């Protein structure tokens, strides 16, 4: 009897040792799998760091891997398997987290590169405009002829898009930007520094109406802020009168209203812009808020236009997109130049 008892105890002990050996081998192969993954992740981190771009990297995929490692670590704690395999899990998790940090760094570098490219595009348009103006100069003209060249109106096409603004707007090289961004229509800058609601109707009748424009981008209000504050009803009436004048000239004319620039978040200017927005809504006009100018990306717009051209698409660009291109140039090139001149002066 004692012999059989010893036999069964010995057999049971051997089976337990066998199970322990199997479990140990299981842990070993699990650790080997994790080590193989662990070697690939540092290489991925180094590659991403040297690439200096987040393009081609999927943040969702990285988080999926992190979730998998966290699930594995949780399983180890639940099964009380606190061994060397758990340490390998933590090591791999730390390396994958480094991928997240490199991704954030590369994303920042991508934004800086995009902003730099955007400024280069706008500066290219500015240089092209300067060269065009220089090439078109005819020094045989008198000063009066140079300011008002004979036959200039004959060279301007009808059914174009007109920029009607004031102040710094008159320096926007609309035609050069139109060529740079492949506008499939003519665009002319008819802005005037002192333009306000006191003189805009007469100015429109003499300068713009003969061109029968199919689209007008209006940027007024900067010289009429006091009018809006003192008599907002008259401000609205004058603005509506201008829109009616435009529609009488061409009832299908597209119209976009631009807000008054307000980088200091002035309450008075905000009031003016609320009126302009309400007028745009009531007259079914596009409204473009210059407070968002820092978010606009002409480089991306240009890429989209080039893609559309490559696909054979030739749709007419919305006035809001045109306005974003024009005023990105004004506030990222002209405004910076103006600030530099003021600092030097």
C-alpha cells in the first residue's frame, strides 16, 4: 500500500514539474516575441526622428499598439504572472510611447514647413507683380498719362471679378495672384484708399459699372466706423444701397462681404462686423471674417487647384476662396512689410 502511495506522489510531482516547464517555455517564447517587437520599435523611432515629418505615420496605429500592450500588462497582473515577461512589456510600452513624442515633434515641423512654403508662394506672387508693373512701364508717357494710361479701360475685360476695398487693399496684386492660383476668370483690384460710403456709389458708377462684373469682393467699413457707431441704421442703408446698385448692374453678380480687420478685438469694430454679417445674410452674400486669416492656408488651396486642373475640372472658384487668397497675401506679406517700414522709420 505504501509503495503505491509513493508511486502516485512521485508521478504527480513529475507531472507538475512538466507543467511548470511548459509554462516556463511559454513565458520564454512570449518574451522572445516581445523582444522582436521591441527591436523594431526603436528602429521606427530613429527613422521617424530623422525623417522630420509626420507624413506616412499613423497616430491611430500607434495608439492601437499601446492599447494592446496595456491589455497584455493587465492580463499579467490579473493572472499574478509577475515575472521577467512583464518587464519586457513595460519596456516595449515605453519605446512605443517615444513614437508618440516623435510624432508630435514632427507634426510641429510639418506646420512650420507649410507656413514657410505658404509665405514663399505669396512672395513669389509679389515679385511677379512687381516685375509685371516694371515691364509695363512706358517712360515716354507724361506723369498724367502714366497715372491714367490711355486705353487702360479697353484692356480690361468685362465679366470679371472686382476687388472693391480701401486702405492697404489697393496694394494687393490681384491679377498676379489670379495667375499664380490659376483663376479661370479675370480679376481686377479697384480699391481706393479713401473709399467710404460717402463716395462709393459715384466711384462704382464711374469705374466699376462699365466692366459689368460677374463678382465683387467688398471690403468697406474701415472708414465708416464712426458712422456705424453714431447711426447704425444709416450705415446699413448705405451698404444695402451699394448692394442694390451692384445687382441693378448685374442681377446675377456674385457678392462677398469682408469684415473689418480687428486684431485687437475692439468692441466697436466687432459691432461694425456684426452689421456686415447681418447684411450678408439678409442679401444672400458670402461673408468672410478676417479674424480667421491666421487659419487660411493658400498653399493647400493652390495644391487643390492644381489637382483639379490635372483632373480636367474647371469650376469657378467661390468668392470666399478668392478673398482668402487675396487677404492672406495682404496680412502675411503687405502687413508685415508695412510693420517693418514703421519699425525702421
